[in-house]
C-alpha cells in the first residue's frame, strides 16, 4: 500500500489481487481436512515407567500384506515417553494390509518409520518373515535406535529374531 498524507490507499495490484475476508461460515467450509494415514492407528499412552529400559514385543500372523504369502510380523521396541496400545497394533497391521507392498523390505521399513514417528522409541526392531511352512524362506530384520542410546545388556538378553 502507498501512503498519501496520513491515509493509506491501495495500489492497483493490491486492489486486483487482495482477497476480502470471508464470513465465519465460509472460513469453516474451506478448512482443509487431513487424510487419515496408517499411522493414525498407532495410538499411544504415556510410558508408565520411562526411567527404565524394557522391551515391548508384538507378534502377529498376517495373511493380507503380501499376496499368497502368509507372514509372521514381530516388532520389538524399547519405549521412551510413549507406548503403543496392544489393540492399536492389531488395527495398524490390518491397515497395512490395505496397501500394496512391493517387498518385505518395504513393509519392514514402513513399520520402523511409523514407530519412529509416532512412538519415538529408544530402540525398535521389526522382523518380517514367510510363514515357516513356506517352500522358500525370506526374512527381513530392520532396526533403529535413538542417537546415543545403548543398552547392550538388555538387547543381549533378547531371543534371536
């Protein structure tokens, strides 16, 4: 805007491109909505014992993630401030089955990334494998940890994946 004396006037550009305030009803009508994501199913609650390192394990058999390939999914993590509700993990896995996945590696990476974003675990490990009765065996183990976190004694006590 330009000033003439003590009054402000609009320039031609501002007059042509300025949007006028909408009514309250109009503002409500154009509020963008966020599309639900698979991560929305990972509902969390506060960690009841954040001062301790402990491992939470979820295991499930999945028939819907990879076509014609039943999978065993095992997720282990050391929580920091939040823990995942067990029922939420089941809903999350069900949601994963609704997406096409090119490989076990892609599914494992998605699980670890989702946990890193929603739970911010101190350490997380996802293992996906064909069901044991499969003719050929394919397994993926992917893990991540927060920088500076190290509890080798705890991790050494875990059964191999």
